[in-house]
């Protein structure tokens, strides 16, 4: 999945309309403070360039944003990660 062997994988599997600007800024702050970490998101193909430009605008290396294909639930559970629910949204039935 092109995830790092070392470091931490933060995840947000929400659709892009649920990405709140304040929460996104918080994620960027976390990435800057946690060396070797990445943020794994699953945006639409059209959303990837927008997210990458926002990451760069926030001063974070765009390679730390990972856009990966959708995985089945059991595959998600095999990845060392911290899934981040976004207020007012929860993780739903994902887990």
C-alpha cells in the first residue's frame, strides 16, 4: 500500500465534504510534530490534487499525504494506524 515501514500512519477515511478546515489544519500540525508519520486518506481521484495543494500550503511535504485505494474492512484492521473521526461525523459502520 506504499505505507512507511517505520513511523505512524494516521487515517481519515471520510469523504472530502466532511474534511473541516480546522481539523485539516490540526492534522498538518500533527504531521509536522510526528517525524516519519503520514496521513492516509481515500479521496476521489479529483480530490487528490486539491488535498496535495492544501498540504503544501500548510507547509507539509506532500509525500506525507497518502492517497490509497479503498480497502475492505478486514484489510483496514491490519494496518497500524490511528483513525480519526471528524466532528460532527463519526466513524460510522467502518469499524
